[in-house]
C-alpha cells in the first residue's frame, strides 16, 4: 500500500488547497493511472453525475437536471439514519434563532455597536427590538432557513480526495471501499492517523501505527453504520476494473 504523511493542520482548508496538493500528490507523483481516467469519467457520468454534478463549480452544466444540493430520501440511499432522526423539526426551528452567518461589513457602525451590545443585559422590549435591528443590519445573510428533511443532501465532490473518511458519519475509510457493498467494507476504523492511501484514496485506518495514533470507530455502533449508498445505481455492482477506473478519475476532483 502506498502511503505518505500529510499534516492535518495543513489540510483544514482541503477544498481550497486541493488543486495544488492534488496535482503534487497524484499527477506529479505518478500515483494516477492516466490510461484509466477516460474510462472512469464515462462511468462517473453514468452513475454519479446526476446526483453529485460536475467536478468544478457550479457543479452543473446548462440544461442539466442535476440533483446537487437536493435531498435523497433515506429509503433510497439507506445510509445510517441516526443523524437524520435526531435532527427534529423542533431543533430546526431553534437553530434558526442561533447566531450564524457572515457580517456584511465587520467595521460598520452597526456591527461595532452589535458586538458591544451583545453581552449587555436585555431589560425591556425596546432593548429586544434594538438588538434584533442591529443583528439584521450587521448579518443580513444570517442563516435561518433550516428545515427537517427525509434524507441527506447530495454534495458536490470538489476536494474529494481530502474529505475521507466518507459518508456523512465518516464510516467508510476510502473511495475504493465505498464502491464495495457493506459486508466488504471495514467494520472497524482507526481515524485521525495522517498517513495517506494514494491507491484507494483516503487515510490509512488499519494496522499497528493507525491503532496507536488514531481512535477507534466501530461501525456496529448506532450512528456509525457503514451501510447504504449501495446497489447498481451507486456503483457497487461494477466490475473491479471499472471501480478502479472510477477511482482514478475521482483522484482529479
């Protein structure tokens, strides 16, 4: 297995760093089989693009009916549903009241006043209205349209090589493992070890060093399940050569 050490503190902005790092790690390093990329691209278009879109923003082409950003029902994707079930309509409503967003202009008078005012006791209804007005002026793009859905959103795949482990709960260590049915996926991972598996695309999660430096994730624990995203439409019934070709193509995301 090919591996190299990548410092986590330098990978926190994975999507932004991925173009330069990906080229250095895969293309210049000779770790990408270019003769398989064309076949992998064709497989991606047939099996993956309708949900995850094109490799680069805006992740869709004109006239395309892409499902990027849309929700796939849990009964279709069949991944671990614990996170979905714990995100209740009541939590969604409460989340809309939290501070979240980006200041329109952090140096504006409204934002400065809001920051100074945020810890002061609110004593009257006039204080409440004043606070809300300042907040709305400082954070016009504040996130507030949270809602309960019946599944998980289809994500674009930019920076995919640095987003392991995979699925929403991090229960599948590599892209190659994600293309196998659930019984063939590793049941126990040691995550947090920073040695990269260039062949299978993900971090090394097994072996003495991973066990020593990582922490144990048992996929039999509720919430950690590694099932789902399986079947013909998800590529797990492809032949080995086609799966390998798809992985080579995905190394370029």
